[in-house]
C-alpha cells in the first residue's frame, strides 16, 4: 500500500538568514508556510510534474525560488522574517507527511557609513559690500564751529545743500543714485568703483554700539583716496564699535571729486549702504532694527523694515517675515544727520522669546559680496567650522549612500545625504543633516526602519533611477504619488506602506518611522509635509 513521505527538511540556506526546504523521497508536493519581513503570512505550494518530472510553483513571492530538478525551495534572507518559524509538509498523492519545521536565522547586515566633504568659501567672497557717502546741508558753517573744524577739512560734493537735511529714504536714494549715474538704491548691485567716499567689508550690522558713538558720523579726518582711515575718524569708530574688524577693511575712494576735494573728510551728514547675499535657514522671522537716524531694510527686493525719518536711538520691529532656506539678497540703507550714530540689525524666530534675538553677523550667517555666487544643490549646505568670534565658512556636501539587495545598516554623515536602501529590510539613520531617503517606484524596496526621521527637515523621495550616482543632485527629478500604488499611512504604528511594480511583479514596501510622535490624519497629510514633491 502507498506510504506517506517523510517530513521535509527545513534548514538554513547558503545565504545567511535564508531557508531551504527539501522534499523527502517520493514526494510530489510541498506546502510551506512562513512570515515575510513585514510580518505577513505566506503559503507556498510547489508540485512535481508527473510527465516531465520537474518541480514548479505558481505566483511565487519575490525572493522564493524552486529548483526544477530537486524540488528544493529557497526562501531568500530578504523574504523571510528573522528568527521566525518556517513550516513545511510533503505529500505523495493524498498522503501527507508530518510537519517539518525550522527557524530562519538573522540576515547578514551590510554596514554603510557616510562621510561629508567640505570646501572653504573664498575669502574675497565673504562679507557684505559696505559704502559710505558724505553730504553737507546748509548747517555746514555752524557744524564746523561746533566740531572745531576748519573749512580746509571739509569734503565737498556737487550735490551739497540740494536738500536742507537728510531725512527720508527718498532723499538718500536721490543722492546715491545721482552720484552713481544710475539706479542703485533698491538693487543688489555694489556701487561703481570710485563713487563712494569710502568702502568697507561688512561682517556684522552692529555699528556705533559698545562703545557708543555719540559723534556726528561725518566728523572724519581728511584722507585722500587710497589713504588709511584711523580711529580719529567717526566712521572708523562707528565700524569698530562692534568688536569686529570691519573698520580695518575701510578703503578710501575718490567719491566724485568736487571743489578740489576727494576721498574722505568732514561732512554734516552721512549715508551708509550695505548690500550682498545672506544665507538664512528657512522659517518665519521677526526683525528688529535699532537706529539713529533713519534706515530701510530690504530682503529679496522687498521692504522688510523701515524708519522713514530722523530720531534719537530707538528700535523698529517687523514680525513674521517668511524666508526660505538659502541665499537671499539684503540691502540696508542708513543715514545719520546729527549725532549718536547707531545701527543694529537683529532677528529671531517668530514667536520665540525676546532673548533669542541675534545680530546679523558672520558668526551666525554666511554673508557674501553681491557678486559672489554659490549655487547649492540638494546635497549641500553651508556651515561654520570655526567659532562665532572667528567664523570659518565652508560649503559641505553630504554623502550618496546605496544599500544592497539584503539587509543594510546605513548611517548618514553630518551633512545632507541621499540614502537609498534598495531591496531588503534596512535600518536607516540620517544623522545631523537634512537628509533624503530614496525609494524606487519600479522595484522592491523592502520593509525599512528610519531611526531618526526629522519632521520638517528630512524628506522621502521617489525615483525610478537605479542608484544615487545616477541622480542629479541639482535637478533630481523626484517622482510623484501617481508612480506608486496603494499608499497608506498607519498613524498608530507610524508606518508608510505602498506598492511598486516593474510591470511583471508587484512589490509590497513599508517604512516605519521609529520614535516619531507627530500625528497625521491621512497618507496625503504625511506626504505633503514629509515628501519631496510627492504631493
């Protein structure tokens, strides 16, 4: 009479973490049950064809293969849950064997660690462009007496006394534009060479403070073009009162000669223009400008703050200004027409405490010349590797990290990384930077865990490219939601699941966000905040 076959053998495969199931002699059917890495149950059935003698299976899951000659079924490490039980029953006709079982091992882990690279920003690009223009109103004779100056110490300009006083933004704009022979105020351009009375490099907008400069800002010693400005001049004191060395960068220019005078000298009134590019983190900001007298602050060509008049030292606040991450053009114009030269620009995150105000300063922000050009891509940011007092600004480029087909443990760098785990169940740690976690729309991605996903900083991105080296960091061409299927968000498990297909097979994928506390009502809500152009 027919005899039931022996129980099949369930054993570790050649690949670490894989399982092989071998049918016993005389068997013509093998039924296997197991859990995949996503903890889903599977049943696989393979049969021996009586005519050809070959073993075959139908719709085998990804990672499961059968040897046509021997009937040995191999479940790849990526396809079976680590340390889970695999069971199998062999059959001959209607007679079934006892159950064979074994335990899947732990997958081999491929450890990948990223390292960022940095390149220093060129010194000649650092610092905003600062310009100084003197002006004399009708009070020049009395100012000379008051300051105990003589007429030969005066710096004259052709537009002197064209206004009775410096009082308005429009007045300063007319004077500065007139001397430059074109519209300059309100643009991001530096003045032409030889037009300002003096020029300097601005590394902090905190002038006339600590110690305070109570003098007329135009009370300057006579200095010829190319000469050295000393601390005897109010302009030097104004730029040097911030604890930095902006005064040391002063260069005297011709400044449109008049009445045999050029360069720097005594004037009743003064105008300062600072312009360039500043790197901001994205956010909403409150700005505070402390001044005596008036000023106007523009960012990206839009007025952010202004005091259009003359005043004793006081502050003006502007709240909730939205600024995107990256470089922004900044222009500050300022005038002083009597005494108490003060200009201090501060900012803080909107809604934060008053104590969070900080100066626009090279120690806090990369400040660059108007003509400087750093075109950052999605792998790059700027960071200060020095100190607040002695900043050293560098462009940092993060790592491009690819996993394999198995289990990867990928750790990003301190910069902005592209992390692409590929197939297998990966453990992903972005690190300090704003990182991009990449998933393929046409392949298996496995069931990953992201250990440190930072809401509002890190992003999930979709691509159909095969590896990070194929992705252009400037124009990566991220794909949208229509490129994947069945996207779902499990808010209790903080898990995003979705399907992908290559046209022949459909792959079930998931990402679990370890330690996440943020809650989302839908997959659209999650992807809108954390996807890179997915929605």
